[in-house]
C-alpha cells in the first residue's frame, strides 16, 4: 500500500475546508442565538398582548361609563340653565310689577317726610 504524497495544495485545501466548517459552525450558533432571541421576543409580545387586551376592555368600559355620566351632567347643566332663565324672568317680572309702584311709594313717603319736616321747622316744633 502506498501513501500518496501530500502537497501544499492539499494542505491548503484541508485548512480551507476546516475554516469553512468552523465558519458554518459559528454561523449556526449565531442563527441559533437569533432564534432564541426571537422566541423570547415572541413570548414577551404575547405576554404584552395578553395583558393589554383586558386593559383595553376596561378602558372601553370606562370611556362608555364616562360618556354616560357626561350625558347626565349635560342634562343637569341644561336644567340649571333653564332654571336660571326662569329666575331671571321672575326677577324681571317682579321688578316690573312691584318695582315701579314701590319706587313711587318711596318717593311719596320721602316727599311727605320732607314736607312734614319743613312744616314743623316753620312752626317751631322741635320733633
């Protein structure tokens, strides 16, 4: 049995084959780690999704309840505005019906007091 002589080209080919195998092995590990990272990311996103879906349901419920309360508040505000307009109209009516005659009575009583006071001062009555 004879052994074939090993040439420099054969050694270079063996080194290149080993380097290529090492490169493939390193790339395989890199792809494996990237797969693990993607798995962890998937788990994280799934957890976030599972946690946020109930929160979105609660937010929707809260917004609906808030809208109902705002509608009630709008009704109360409308009723207060109507009440305020009614009080304003009642005040105007009171001022129109009693305000004029009341001013006239006050002016008349003031005039009578001034007249009585001046008459007394002419007669010398000290009251």
